[in-house]
């Protein structure tokens, strides 16, 4: 008969191994997709870009001004603070 603590440790170890295995499989899938030329970007979080009806990234001119300002400020020595 096993103790509750030992049972918990065994279940936790199994869950950790499953999580690691899933992570590795996802990484392999992403790499294989990239080798085929498919790149997945979360463009909804990209400042300055969106996708057109064909799925191509296109520049959003209004947002591009902000992106250029951020880069210019960085080059002048400004940081995130």
C-alpha cells in the first residue's frame, strides 16, 4: 500500500513528464512548419502590421509612425523607463 504523499509524487512526476513531452512535440511541429515556409505570427499583437485577405503581412501606416518613433527614441538612448 502506498502513502498519499508517495502517490502524489508519482502523479506529479507523470504529469511533468507528459508536459515536457507535449512541449517537445509542439516545438518539433513548429520547426517542421517553418522548414516548409509556414510562419505563424500573432499579428494581432504586432504594432504596425496586420494581414490582408490573402494572409500576407502588410504595414499599417498610422501604426508604422509609432514604431518608427519608438526605434528613433531607442537609437537616441531612451530605454523602456
